[in-house]
C-alpha cells in the first residue's frame, strides 16, 4: 500500500482511539497538543490527497457541512416514548403487572437523561445516518450535526449493519458557559439543557453544533435478535463493545421493587453532583423474551416505565411584590425574589396571578418562600414557610391606582382581576408591543420584553409600525451598549422576515380582546385575508365554530374602530402580509407573502407550475407589473414586463435564482 495511505490510516486509527479514550472512557491518552498535531497532519494529508477522502474520517467531526433543510426520515421501527410515573406506588403497580404476567421481576435501572433521543444507523460498520425522534414515526435527518459529537463513533470495529438509539445531551457546564456568552452577546438564554441540546441539533450549519460540545449515552438496541442477544444488559454490553458511550456507572441490574426503590434513593442524592442533567429513572425488564411477551401499547412499551423526579423546590426570600400592567390593562402582582437557581436557571421573578392568589397563599413581603419550576420552565411560588416568620414581614396590600399612569383601577363584578381603564396608559402600549413581537404572534427574534421596553423608553418604538422603521436607526442601535453590527443586522433581518408571516400571526399580534393564537388560526383559515375580515358582519363572525357573541362583538368592533383601521392601513403600507398562507402552513421567507410576476420562458419548469408552487407558499403570481410587485422572475426572451420592472426599480430574479430556491424547498 502507498505510504501516504498507510500514514492516513494510522492517523485515523490513532485519533479515533484518542477520541474514544477521552470522550467515551473519560480517560485521555494523548495531550491536547499531541492530539492537535496529529489532527492537523491528517487534515493536510487529506487535503493534498482527496483520493483518500472518507466520510468517517475524524477530520469530519469539526463541522462545516451546511444543509439547507432537514430531510424527513421514516423510522424502521417506531421510536416510542415511555409512560411517566411520579411516585413509588405507581412503580409498585408496574411491578405487580409484570409479576402477574409471570415475568421474573428483574430489571435494569438507568438514568433518564435530559436530552433528546436519537437513532443511529450503521451499514457495514459505518455511520450512514442519524435521525431525531420526531413524532415517533417520522424524524429528521441530523447526520451532519451528529458527526460532530465525539462520543458517537463514525465507524465500528465490526462491519455490521446496526441501529442503536440513545440520548444526545448538553453537559451542565457547557450550558453555563454558553449562556454566559449569550448574555454578553445580548442573545436570549437557553432555559435548560434540553432546549439547548435541541436548539443545537436543529442547526443547519454543523459548525454551530460542533461548538456546542454535545455528548451522548446509548441505551437501546431495537433489533437485539439479529445479534443473538437475550437480555437488555447484554445489549448494553454489546453496544459498549462496539464503542458506544453506555452509562455503565449508572445502569444497574436490580430485582424486585425494594431494589428499585433503593436505586432511586441513591441517585436522588447523587443527582446534583452529576455533570449532566437527569430528570428521572428508567426501569426496563431485563429479559428480552419477556419484553416480547409483554409487548406494546400504541404509544409505549409495556416492559418499561420512566419514574420522574418531583419538580425541584428551593427556598428564597420574597423581597417585594410589584405590579405590572398587561396590554389589556390587567394588573398582575409579581414576586420579586432574591435570585436563586432552580433546575439550572436563575429565578428572580414569579407571577402571583392576582390578588386572590396572593391572599390564598397568605404571602407576606419578607417571607421565606419555596419556588419550583412548573413544567420545568415557568417559576412558581409554592408556599410561604410560615415557621420562618420573624414578625418583620409586611402584609400584602392590593393597589387602588395604576402603578404607571395612576388611573383608578376597576374590577368587574364576579372577576378576580383589576384593570387599568386608561387606554393611553404607557404600560399597556409596551405590553401591546411585546405581545405583537412574541413567539406565537410575529415571532421577531431579538425583540424580547426588556429590549422593547428599552426601545420604547428611548423613543425608537412607540407604536407597532415603528418596529419596521427601526432600520432607520441602525447606527444608533449599533452604538447602544451590548449591541454590535451583527446583532443589529440580525434583528433588522428578523423584522424584515416577519413581514411575510401568515395572517394568523398578525391577527393574534394585533391583540384583539379574547382572540388567542388558536382562534386567530381558525379565523385566518376561514377568512383567508384581513380584507375579507374587514368586510365581515357580526353574524359572519358569530357563524364560526368557537366564536360566541362576546368574541364576535370584539372582532366586529375592532375592525370598525378608526384607530385600529389606521393601524391596519399602516401595516399594509409597510408590506406586512395580510393573507393566510395555506392549510399546510408552507412557508419560505424568500417567497411567502410576496407578489411575483413571471415573464419570458423558463427552462426548469413551466410558468403555470411555478405559479402554483409560489401560491402554495402563500405568494401571489400576477400577470402585470405594478408598484406593488415585489419580484419579477425573468426567463428567456422576456417581454415588456421586464422593462417596466426595471423602470420601477423592482427586484428582478433570473432563472437560476428561483430554481435554487425551489430546489431547496
Ligand atoms: S428507553 C422503548 N432509556 O426518555 C425505549 N429512554 O420518556 C425507549 N430517555 O424518548 C426509550 N434516558 O428520549 C430510555 N435511559 C433511557 C433514557 C431514555 C432518557 C428519554 C428518551 C425517551 C424518553 C421517554
């Protein structure tokens, strides 16, 4: 064999082993300098000898592959999730069921890793593709990102075909460092390791995933019979032998309910000291024959359950209760807390909903309170620790006047909430802006609550249309603390992009009283365009499922209110899409909501076919060029439309450009 090829093979083996020692065994065998030196040598050799290129070379792990969308992958066997249980008595029931089926109660207990599951496919020992769970039936191809995860082998020591499944996760420390950096860059922080891992694996550019330092544990072999394997424990050993990272320290063979309980007690103590987040324990019947006998429901295997830890509670001091004013004028009391970390993120505030809620919990300012994260995300004040009161605590008193504009608050008969009735109250305006930009409305990345408040106070944004003029302040924004060219450009791009959102988003964003995101979608589907809604009668609204007399009245009044109509006109003039973009919600920011005109002969597809595709994506394709046209697509021998477009300064795309976009959809 050629000397070069020999050296390449030698380096690949050496680097793969070093990766394995470091990332799987947690036992480094090369210094960082040695590792870098060998990797660089291999990179140079591969660059100079492309004939020896190989998709499983360790040089492929640095990232760089960029995809333009995620391909769908149908799982060969469904990727099921597990039934959750929350206390020992439910585990006892599970155990009883197992015993009743004459199955020996021998289980493997494992940590439930807080990440996202992945399916890895190898053919002839080489990693061919990796997919997310998706809906369990169809997932997404994330191979380009998975290749950057060093604990996942690109090739196996045997030339076998095999699928294994496991969890991709972000170590706690990695999230901490990542969030510190994001705070400096003024980017939204990741709430927890799971969101961070999911956000990283859903990147089109694998360089980003590579930087995120994800890790893996493998815990499931879908086709054990193909390898003559009889128990789950053997499957874990086999996958370990193949070079996968299996959580050996945690996985334990146990017998009966008492040993399961002992396992849970042990790890409850160790949980905080682990370098990764776990949210429970998975209990699996060990014998694969018994697993087969027990079978599956449509959603879950009957041979395993997930015991979930109770939401974590921590104690802190309730410093104060302050009041905020929502966009409808609703007043909410909020707990101001001594900052405290709950499940990996800092909590400083928690909503206390309304006066009755605070009274019911009997909270006093100065109390020591316990906090937990409901659904792992939203912080909640659980209770006051009354035994810790010193007598210095102050009673909670509901306010009478708006904390912002001082107007006397009102409370309607039979309702729990107080409202500020002043429609000009500045707080309501800020909240209205926040609502408009929020995720379920226009979803403008980078315009979060605090930034909007700042921009409002600085005078950049007073009313919704001002959002779209932010670009005129580009230089001022760049000079603001915490901003730079890149973050301002990203923000401005996100604002531009939001112009082509489907109708339901604008509709929800407008903040019509009582219209949530779901109702907005129902309305958008029904009416198709805002213009149709402007023409609708009260009865037209009332005829829609889910809409009763109050909502119908709110809608009708909104669309006949002079101020609101002015706002709608202003948004239209800015070029905000006011049409529903199709049942399937097909969307592409380069196409959706735009007005196209096609001229000349296109080689790659007929004009009618192209028009249909554009319309599927919520664009319009019309025949004549006007000032309102966004883009003219020009083929061979274009007619006068081309000249007119040039005259009006309208964007012109050639065949190559539109073909590139269509191919990428
Ligand atoms: S076994 C059919 N084992 O928890 C077997 N799952 O609620 C399916 N998970 O979707 C999974 N750690 O993402 C299994 N040691 C572990 C796990 C684990 C975390 C996740 C996985 C799964 C979810 C089930």
